C-alpha cells in the first residue's frame, strides 16, 4: 500500500468544497489515514513548495496557500500517488478533463483547489511536513476485501 499527501487549498475550503472532495476519495476506495484543518505558516509553505523556489509564481503561491485554512489529508491505497493525481486533473484547471476534481471545480491556475504529491518520494517528504508520526493512523476496514481482489 502507498500513501500520498493531499491538500484542499484555501480557495476550496472557503468555497465549502471540502466534503465533496473528500467524498470523491472515499467513494474511490482510498483510505483516509490522516486528516486535519490547519493554517499553514509561511515557513512550512516555503518548505512544502521548495522545488518552485526560483519560479516566478513562487511568492504568489506561498501567499495564497497561507491565506486561509487548508485541509491536509493522508490517503492510503494501491498506487495512491498516481490514483490521486489522475483524479485531480491537470495543473491548469481550464485544461483539466471533466470528471477530475480540477476539471469540475476550478477555473484558474492560481486557484486550482487541490494539491497531491507527484511521486512516492515527494509523498514521504511532504507527509512529514504536515503530520507527526502518531497522527497518521493504521486501521482495518471490513470493506477492503470488496475493494481489492488481492490483499
Ligand atoms: N502554479 C501557478 N502558476 C504556474 C504554475 C503553477 O500558480 O504557472 C501553482 C499551481 O497552484 C500549482 C502549484 O503552483 O498547483 C504547484 O505547481 P506544480 O507544477 O507542482 O503543479 P501541481 O503538482 O499542483 O499540479
């Protein structure tokens, strides 16, 4: 099983899309193993987006992601990183396919409602920024055998 970090960004929290977005992941069969509403500090935002430090949109991105509450989520499942990226849709929501989260809920690159780790390596790094070890929980679901053929 793989784990990935999802952030419901401040635009989506303020638009009251949190439960709709969470439902999509639950309906898919991904397991929520970490979940919190939080206000990100500038320092943590810069650490999270460190790979974009030299990009022209970096300052706007940091100020946007710290502009209001976010919901941080750890999802677990087979190929969770790729499954979540596919469900999110392309970075620019105007290009994102209908049926994806960005395709259905967003219009602008700088207001694209969701973040999802882009690799297993990034996921491991990012989860540590947002969650303490004891805030990511292991538990069994009785539905697992109806979601996966082979466990
Ligand atoms: N972003 C932006 N302008 C750009 C490119 C990216 O504001 O020209 C923002 C956008 O919100 C995106 C985030 O920076 O979600 C991180 O960019 P990345 O390329 O990692 O896209 P993602 O992995 O979020 O699809």
